[in-house]
C-alpha cells in the first residue's frame, strides 16, 4: 500500500477504475491526532462493505488486495461468509 500525494478527484478516479462505481461507497470519518491536538478528517472507501482505501490530507491509498480482482473477491467472499455465520447464530 503506497501513499501518494494526489487530488481527491484523481484518487477517486483511480479507485473507480480499479473496482468500478456500482458497489463503491464513501464514508466520512475523523481520527484524533494527539500530536496535533485536533481531529483529522478522512474519507474511507468501501467496496461491497470491504474497506478498500482511504483519502486524507491530500494523500490517498488503496489497499494492495483491492488492486487485484481475485484477492478483492476473496475478501468479499470471506466477509459474506462471516455475515452468514453471524445470521445463523441468531
């Protein structure tokens, strides 16, 4: 996972070119930076409920597994299996 200085628009374009847009969702989030003494806003990106990337302070990164369709699908399948197991337990 390489972090790169990039505009948010370019980052989102790259992410969409990798995973498509139909099952992609974004969620605003903030994390408290104790050194700076303030919240740091970020945007988390999810593909079929799997966190695949983050954009924060002019840097974007996409997790390595998300850049490969096979490993991305493996993560989706694991997530779905876990959801089904939880449903069965209820």
